[in-house]
């Protein structure tokens, strides 16, 4: 009789354990299926119908060198040697959602490039509205390589593009 009671208790315990495991699995399924997950769009999902993503907004840069004159659209040094000042193309800077919320326009920076390719005196001449994004642009300017050239010290003014899960087009701010 004792063994029959023991067998009945074992059977009850295993049934309760099976019920608890089933309930736990069901609860996990409900949480995974019904609780909304944070939605993150990929680059391929950032489209309007079948239109492709827009290209990165052009980065404008002006170069003013101490030994450079312009003649018929070509740059020449004052000694009439063609100036080979580097074409400055800064890559877009990545922005966070918090920075995107604070943006007014693209950051404009001013810096100098010496004939040996060393940069100096980088500063923000027009803020984007986000201090952290402006600081990241200054780090980008410092990390970018610049070619040596024969045009003297060049003063570069550049507007830097913005990348937030793909290119972002921003209106240009007034100076």
C-alpha cells in the first residue's frame, strides 16, 4: 500500500512538473510574440517604393592657398607652376538619433593644410546644432590624410555630410 501511494505521489509530481514546464514555455511564447520589439530599419528598408536611396549630399570645400592664383579656371602658383593643391573630400560623419534631433544643418569647418600635408587650426565655423557631432567632425578633419602640395599654406573651408543609417540631406544654413 505504501508503494502504491509512493507511485501515486511520483505520478502527481511529474504531472505538476510537466504542467509548469508547459506554462513557462507558453509564457515565453506570449512575451516574444506579443510584446512589441524595437524596430530598426536597415538601409535597404529606407526606401520610398522602389526608388533607390539618395546619394550622399555633396560636400563643398573651398581652397585658398597663399601661392595660388586662378587663371581660366585652372589653379597656378604665382611662379606659374600648376598648383597641385589637394582636392579635399571629407567623408560623411555618422550621427546618433540624439544628434539627429538637435541638427539644424551640416557642420562647416575651417582648417589649414601646410605644403607637407600637415593640417592645423581646425575649428567649427558653422555649428550643426549638435556639440557632439561638431566635435566628431573636428576629429574627422584631424584623422584625414592630406597630400603634400606646392601651393603654400592652404585654408580649407568645408561642409561635412551626415550619415544616419544612410545619407541624410540637410538644408544649408545661412552663414
